[in-house]
C-alpha cells in the first residue's frame, strides 16, 4: 500500500486513536514524523513517543495524553499544506491557532518546528498542520 501523504496519515492515525480513547498509536517511522511527535510532546499534546525497531522501516509508538476525567487533550488536528496545495508563510505572517492556544507546525530550512519557535528564530516555511 502506498501512501501519498505520510504526514496526513500520521495525523489521521492520532486523531482516530484519540477519538477511540486508545492509550497508544503506532505510525510508520520517518525523521519528519519523529520531529512532529517531538513538537507535540514538547507542547504537551502527547505524553511521550519512542522509536520501535519493528519491520524494515520501524515504527513510532505515541503515548496519547488525556485529562484527569478522560477528557481529550487534542481536540483537533488539521493538515494544512498537502501534496496538491502547498501553503507557505513568511516569517512575519506565521498564523496563530485559536488566538495562540493552539499549535502550528512549520517546516523551515532549519527543520520542522512550532510556530512560536519559528517566529523567535525569524524564519518562515511550509505550514504543515494545526493542532488544538
């Protein structure tokens, strides 16, 4: 099975596992997906992640995070830039999600980073996803 947009596949797997109240979700591993998982962990949207050497490619096992009453921490995930329509932003027009409460993930020349960090470093790039 070939996947044309692996980042959208990762976000969909996380969204589906979160909706079904699973504790963990496995996604096929890549450096870009690992960088996105690191950002989600740093911003507090997931508990943790680890790379599991399983199969030729390996997997990233993500521990989802829930509140004390089993409420979802991730209420929404949306892929913005996709293979058919790339969305780019300059360093001065980095979008804000939910007035700053959400997270924007940007692919910059210095790597994949959150919108806050990209603004601090003064770089723009491709807007990958919104998380809130």
